[in-house]
């Protein structure tokens, strides 16, 4: 009779003990898979939010004359009349070593214009870049495209009683309202947004921009290095990194990941102890059986292989079932943790690692009982009959 036949026959004979071992390891593997899958899904969701968050880096002119706050961000010294950034110099951004990490470059020009005798801030933007960067903007109508078109902030729209399709005269020139920006609670509510070339013409700032917002492509991009690189290729400007919100979210995820690993290690240790105690009890119960095997010519290595093979089969089964249970638990828990926004993605590495880890823990916990069984002498085992 081959060793594997003995192993499967013994597992069938002692179904209760086999199920107990499988369940013990299954719970450990499922807990680890669930926690790691949750942290991975939430981390990916955080990265997506980060990429949609907006600017990581803001470029403004160097000036000490006038402080301007835009979008809740203190931009530093910006003189809206005398000092701007040469738009042609922005091509130097393509020369920085980390250019591949830049997702969006949104240039804009700012200035005040006359609307029915009142001064209103006009912002000229590159529509393709700006509306990609400001994904949280909710616009009734459509974004500006080209020509004399406007997206109007909520405060301005209410002040001048503007609706879609209305005509608005700015500095004596007619513009059409093509979009109404929903209330944001920021300075965006007080803006008129127009295409960049048109705004530059109206403000008399052809070839100039007031500021540039840059969004990095990934949450772990070297933003500090990118700031230094931009400062080198764009002399005479201030380059600032905006990372507080991002760092807070990623720090929270990092703490959750540490907690997950702590719980996972604890559960794995408990599972290993469960296997160890169960296998030790099994060896004591099978003293007679082992003695007979030894008496009919089975060597110590055969007994060792027999016990370890049994542990491998049970552990591998626990690993597969534990992984499937962990995935099911993850799919159940994700909607509760992130409102259904985070999504689970199959990770083949985690699946393989779960099975390998289960087998490793099972073999490690079974090694001492297996060695003890292999050292039993036939005479000693038979005396226990």
C-alpha cells in the first residue's frame, strides 16, 4: 500500500478530526485574505480619489505685493496686474525627469472684468485640462469649448440672475452662458470661466498665465522631487506641493494596513497552535497504528512522510477554502466600509500565497509531532496495546 493511500484512508476514517483541522486553518486564512483584500481595495480606491482630487502642485509667480487665495489654497504673492508667467516657458515642464508622473497641466489666467458696473473675477482656462482636473465640479449645461463662452459660478449667476443661453457683456463684449456651476462653497462660486485665449485677450494678457495647477498621476509619486525639478526649469516662479489631504488619507490607510497585519499574524499563530495540539493528540491516538507500521518494515522517514503528507493535504484544502471564504467576506464587507465605491479585484498572487502560507503553517505546526511519531520504536508502540 502506498503512503498516499494510507493518508487518504486515514482522513476518511477520522473525518471529525480532519474537519476540525481544516476549519481551524480555514478561519486563519480567511481572516488574512479578508483583511489584505480590504486594505488593497481601499488603497486602490484612495489612489483613484487622489488622481481625481485635483492639483498636487501649484505654480505661481514670485511676488510680495498681493496675496491671493483661490480654491481654499493660499497661492502666495500674485500680482494680478504687473506680474504673470510666460506661457511659452511652460514647455520646459516636459524636460523634468518625472514628467511621466504628471497627469494634467492646467494653465489659467486670472483678472477682474466689468459686468454691469461691477467687478467680477474672470478665469481663463484650457477646457480639456481644467474640467479634467476639477472633476468635482457639477455643471448644468456644458463646459466652455472655444469662442466667447462662459461657465458661471453660483454666486455670480444669482447676483446677475443668469440662466442658460443668456448673453453677458464683459468689458463691452458679448459672451454666451453655456454652463452654470453648482455651488461649491469655494471661490469658484464667484468666477466667470472662459476659454484661455479669449480671457487673455479680454484681460490684455496674451501669452501670459497667472498660475498653473499640476496633478500627479499616482499617490506615491515623488512630489517633493518634482517640485524641485519644476523650480529648476521654471526660474522666477514659486512651486508649492499640496499634500495635506492626500497624506492624511494615506496615513489612515497605512494604520489600517498595520492593524490588518497585526490581526492576521495573531490569527495565523492561533491556527498553528491549533494544528500543533491536534496533531499531537492524533499521534498519541495512533501509537498502535504507528507501531504496526514500524513492525512491518516502515522506516522512520516513511512515518515522517506519512504525518507530513496528511498535514499537507489538510492544509492545502484549508488554504483553498480559506481563500474563497475570505473573498466572500471581502465582497460582503466592502459596501459597508466604502459605500460600494471600492471594488474587489482578483489578485492571483494573494490566492497562491494563501494556499502556500496555509501549507507552510500546517507543515511547521506538524513537524514536531511528525518527528515524535517517527521516533517511536516498534516495541514501545506495541507495549501500549
